[in-house]
């Protein structure tokens, strides 16, 4: 992790060390800024090779909203504490989500997630996605922070 003041950048290799997601479900390509417990700015390069574009919609490929929310959740999870070794941020709630514009192959989805509040193992995040400076999606996400070995069937996913 490259540190600049209290901000850090993360490469794809460093992201893979912190998030449990793997292809085709890893939605974060790079972290541009990370101030753990405060905010994160991450990048998702949207390519026509994404598996979901085969069926959504083949003639006019549009990134599904649920995948945009997943990308925001992965970024928010890093800000919430997923950047710490041994901590898995589990998505517990999704609120106030709005989709404002479509995201297409070739777009770079810039995701910003800001911590709204954190209490013990529960963290609420405000997240937004932008393409070329225009907001395309936004919402609030709640995470439960679990220790890596403690995740079982009773936990939220």
C-alpha cells in the first residue's frame, strides 16, 4: 500500500489481499485514496468483457444496477475496515439507492464512499458512483464487520 500523508493507494494485488472477492465478482480495479474509517475513492474499469454484458443487454450493454451497488459495497467495505487484515465487511443493508444514468462498456466508474457512522462492528456508509464527473448512482450501505474465521451461515451476506 502506497501512503501519502494519511491517504493510501492500493493496486489490484493489494485489493485482492484485503477483499475476499475474485473474478468475476471483484468490482474494484484500483483504490486511488483510502483513509480507513473515513473515506475511500476507488475505480472500476467497465469493459465489454464483463460476464453480465452477455445477457444485460447484448445489443445495448448496460451495467446492471445491482453490479454498481456491489462495486460501491466493495469500496465501502474497504473504508469501513476491510482494509485491515482478518476483517471481512459483510453487507447488511442497502438504502436510498438511486440510478441516475446508465453505465456502459468503456466507462470508468469512480466510486466514493464516506463513513457516516461507526458503532462497534456496524458501519454505515454513503456511496456514489460517477462517470466523467456525472453522478450515475448513489446510496447508503450498512456493513457488519466480521472476523475472517467467524463467518458462518447465520451471518448476513
